[in-house]
C-alpha cells in the first residue's frame, strides 16, 4: 500500500490512515487465534452486526473443512462482502435494516432463537457479534409492537443519548438481547467472538450483549427514558416498573463455561494508523479510543488542540497526526414546520464543528469517518476538512452555522466535494478521526 506524501496530498494521506485502521479491524486478521476446537456435537453459528458477513466468511475460511458448521447471521443491507472464489458457504447470511429495525430483522431474530433450541452440552455455539447488532437483532418484548420499537429507536437516535444508554433501553425491551440469547442456547457451550464498536470495549454494550450478562436494570432503563423524554406504551412501562423485563445478571450460572473474545477493537485500529503515520515520518498521537459527547463540541475541542500545536508547538510537536476514536452523538434539533431536515451523521457533524472553530487555520487538515463506511444513513463514511473549507463554502453562499443548525453535514460537505466515500467496509470499530497539523 503506497503512502501518499502528507506534505503534498494531505487528503490522500488521511484517507490512507483510514484504510489502515479499517484493514486492522477485518475479522480474518485475528479471528483464528480465538477459535476453539470443534466439539463432539454440532457447531451452530449465530450472529448479528455490520461485520456479520465478513465474520461469517472468515469463520468459514478458518474452520476445519471436515468439521460440521451451520448457522445464521444477520447484517445490514448491502454489507455482505463478495465471496472469495472457492470458499464454500456453510453459514447463511441475511440482511436487515439499520439503525432503525425492520421486519427482516425481526424475522432473522426469530430464526436465530429457533436455531438455539434443543442444543446439548456436546454442542458449541459460536456467536459473531459486532456493532449494529442491536438494530439488526430485533425481537421486541412481549406486548411491544415492531412499529413502537421503531419509534422508540428513532427517538433514542435523535435524543443525544450515548450508546450505553441506548443499549440499556434496548436490552430491557427485547427478548433476545442482554444475555437472553445465551440463555436460549443452554445447555450448549457459547463462545462469543466480538468486534468492539463501543467506548471501553464492554461486551455487554456491543450489540446490546445478546450472549453476556447485563449489569443494568429495568430501573436504569426507566431513568434513561425519562431523562430524554422518550415514551413507551403504558403496559410496557408497567412491566419495567415491576422488573418483569429484567435481564440475566453477572454471576448467573447460565454463563458458566462461556467465553467472550474481542477479535478487533478501536484502540488496535488507531494504533495501526499511528504506526502508518510514523512510518511516513509524521509523529502520531492517539488521544483516546473512548471519546464521547456531542460531535460538534468534540470537534471544537480538537480544533483548539490543533491550533495550540500550530501556534505554540505544544502539547505535540509538528508535523503530527492527532488520532481519536469512540462514539460521539448528535442531538437532532427540531426544525420549523415545513423546513427540510438535514442529512448526515456523527463524523460529518464533528467536521463541521471542527471547521467552524478552526476558522481557516493554515496547515490543519482533518478527516473523520465511521469505520463501517456509513456516516448516519447516507452513502458517505465521513468528511474532509482543509484550511480553505470555510472560504470555499462562503464562495457558494453557504454558512457552516446554518448547516449545523439543521444537522446537515451531508449537504455542506457534498456541495464542497469533500465527502469521504468508501462504501461498506464490512467491519465496524466506530469513529475514526485524524487531524494532520503540517
């Protein structure tokens, strides 16, 4: 992989770092070292997430050709990678909607629970879990209609709640998440192979932890719903208040003998990008893989850091790349009646906040992207910022403040030709942000 010269091709260089980060998170890179030996009985593969298709293919590649292997994995629409020539398909992969669940995801979750029935202690369940699994593995609690679950999902996505808060609610409104899939697999042994997309790499938060214990409670879910003003049907609230929708907890013997392995994490991808920058002669600093908060505000904070490096050479030497990951949030602002809603996601909103705060600072370039290749619900992974971003926007009669007001990062960067488009990457270690201070 040829590395573009950061001095003459800042955008190409930052896109190269993104590619390196994504490549490090591909499941074939590290899955093999975590696979158990085939069992005496059956091996059933169950899974959900944006990396589901590539994880299934990696497992088919690595699992002994003469050992039985069967199962079902659900991934996002258009996120199944091309099948390598000669690779025999042994795991069925289906597609469903993300981030708002649909009937296809419901049907997949029902089938996955059915596959978990009737297993024995001699059987092995390999669970392939990655980010996005919460929406893709949707099986609402008894009495909660899919339409209501969809509405609650939209409200959570627009509220500004962080991923831990959203998944706490999702777990308590589900018949399959929050450890319930593991319970359905009993008495079989369960080995979970996960790609982390959450700050802190907590397996109980990744895809709402369908195969691991859940320390959160119904009371926690109620508090989150109230905090963000999200309503649920009265009957469901009654079940939450009575603790009737509680999840299996740490210490429950149903998890005895189970294993959980993180085969790819955000930190690993950031470190790979940092090494690529160092190899190109550029100092690299990883701030954190756990950054949270409003995307635009995180952008402003990192702009201040980049200005300090540019103007004073502190706290980092220049030239350098400043890297960070995590999962920021976007609180969607209500718009006047009849006004069009903006388009975009966390990465684009970060870039708008960064550009607004940099005010054309010379020598500072940035790229932010979602490592799954989709920022929000559009076709772009993220966006690119240059010293002339605001100047070019003004030349087209655009003010970044107005686009921020309506959460329209896609419209802003599309007009500038600065969307970063990768297509689905078939993995997901969440936010990737890189700032080049030349």
